[in-house]
């Protein structure tokens, strides 16, 4: 049995060697197919940006504002402080969210000596592989059929292009835009530091990749600032209204006191003095409320500055010099390996089949 096995292995090696020309041809054909595939895939450039979002913890001023409103308007409601709703671990989800990505539809990028919107670039100017047209043909044929039967445009470009992206019910083309942007952009928290957020943008144009990455950082910074300071800015707006009410109230009482004092100059009646004393007390109270409102307003404005986070750009957007994908040598090597291995396996199967037929006969 051992000798037979050794003889079989030797025979197998001889058989495979005898078919080496076929194996080489199959391997070369696979390499050719791999080359066609590798050179058919559009080149893409990647821009990597690293940012470190920072923000001070915020404690609301709602209780103080509510107390001040009670003093001025007799208990006109009060609000309860609330903690931040979005933690730093959710920032990558924010960057990949639909509303965030839709904001890029209207930004303009350079393309072929002109500028176009990102929406137009993603939907109409993206290069595709030749096989994607083959696979998408059934859906296009179905769309053409529906268009002919329904009397609409072939792909509804006119209607969908005109619809603003702010609409809740997005068009198919806007959903496609978001889908492509999600595939071409990514954000994740650095596993080592747990503080840095790494943003990657992959585009078919190197400059557009850098522009989108830089815009993504700017929009992310604006989003974080708006979110973190929204409550403090609302407190400022409320306090400004309270201050204006207190100012008007103080001016009214002060004018009434001055007019009463002028009318009662030189009079020594008790009723006149009592009225003046009452008006003076009201004036002092109104002035005290006015002073408190002014102090609260300054505190509220300082709170906005305190709550404003700083997004530090650790690694800025730089136009990439070399394409990230496709990796042509790797693709060709994979096809080369698969083709050669398949040819060898086919030869082994053919040898075993021939050997079994010889034994049976």
C-alpha cells in the first residue's frame, strides 16, 4: 500500500508536470483577466483627518433663569437642567448620519476646470466599472418600462433634482447620494487614545477628497458647537428678554417717582410723602431686579463661552499624492494564484478520474 501510494503520488506529479503548458496558459489567462479587472476599477484617493473634540461639562442655568423670571413675571414657568444627550462615543454616528451627509449635497467642488455641487459629482460624474452597467441593466430596463407606462421621465431627474434636501421625504437620488457618501466616508474613535476621531474620505479625485474631508471637519465642529451651546444660547435669549422687561419696568417706575417728586415739591402733606416713599421703594426694587438681570445676562454669556467646545485638528486634510485603490498588483496576484491553483486542481481531479477508470476496467 505504501509503495502504491508513493507510485500514485509520483504518477500524479508526472501527470501534472505533463500538463504544465495548460496550467501555465490557464494561469496567464487568469492574470490577463485580473489585469482587465484591476485596470477597470476607477482609482480612488483617500484623505485622513484626525480631530480631538473637547468640551466642558455643562450645568444648566435654567434654575437661576427660572427664579429670575419668577421675580419679574410672577412665576412665569421655570426649566429643569438636563445633561448632554450625545456623548463623544456617538460622534462617529453623527458624522455618518443622513442629515449630516445631506449637508454636503450643496457644497461646490472643482471638477474639469469648473465647479459643480457634490450632489452632481456623486450622482452624475462617478466613474463605474464596466460590469456594474451589466448588473444594473435589469433595473434600468424595469425603470424604462415604468417610465413608458407611467409617462414620467426615465429616471425622474428633473423632479428629483429640484426637490430641496431639507424635505423629510427624500427622493431616490438623494437617498442614493447618502448611500454613496456613507460608502466613501467613515469616522471612528481611535482605539488607543479613545479621544481622537479619525475621519476618512475616499473620492475619485484627490483634491475633492481633501476638500470634502476639510468640509467634514468644519461641519462637525459647527455641529458640536451648536449642540453643546444650544441650551446656554437659549438661556442668553431668555435672559435678554428678562433684562429688557426689567429695564422697561425700572424706567417706568423711575419716571413715575420723578414726576410725583416734582408735583409734590414744597408740600409737607403726609399723603404725598407716603406716596413718594412707596414709589421710591418700587423704584429700588425695580432697580435691584434690573441689576440682577444684567448680572445674569453676563453670566449667561460667559456660560456660552464656557460650554463652547474646541475641536483640535491633530492631522489636517492634505491632498493625497497616491491613489489608495485599487491595488492592481494584489488583484493581479490573486487572479494569478486562483487561476494556477484551479488548473492544478482540475489536473488532479482528471488524474484521479482516469486512475479510477483504469482500476475499474
